């Protein structure tokens, strides 16, 4: 019984530390997701403009598909982002994808993940 206050104190510190760690992790993940959504929205809006250069259009399409593949369907609800597959020859070696997948794989993945959002 004489160690009871010490045990409660250590338990309170552990709970506080665990709560802080979980809160920090959640805030970090949430902030990252919101920045990805914001980038998606900017590129999506830019693709609505018909006067952009073909190489930029293809680059933005690859970025939109790459970002859509990393987001949940509910994050992009209401967005129709099927601008057609990416023409890799127009890109001339430039890639908007940050890993080793191809533009066609990223397009296919985004369309499968968000099939309901992109149906016309």
C-alpha cells in the first residue's frame, strides 16, 4: 500500500505519454493526407484548363493518378479525374511518379481504386 501513490503516478505519466504519442502520430498523418489532397485539387483544377501545354498536361495527369492511388475513395468523392491514360512519349522521360511503377500502372490503379468516383 505504501507504493500505491508511486504506481498511480507512473501509470498517469505512462498514459499521458502514450496519449501524446498517439495524438502526435495522428496529427502528422492527417496533415500529410491533407497536403496530398490539396496537391490533387490544384492539379485537377489546372487540368480543367484546355490551354496548357501537352507535356504539362501529361505530367499533371500522372501526378493526379499517382496521388489518387494513395488516397481513400472518400477523400476524392465528387471528383471526376479520368482524363485518359498518360501518353508517356509526350512526357519525354519526365515522370510525375515518385516510385518505380509506370504511368499506365498508376492510371490503372487509380481507376480501380476510385471506380465509383470516375464513372461517367
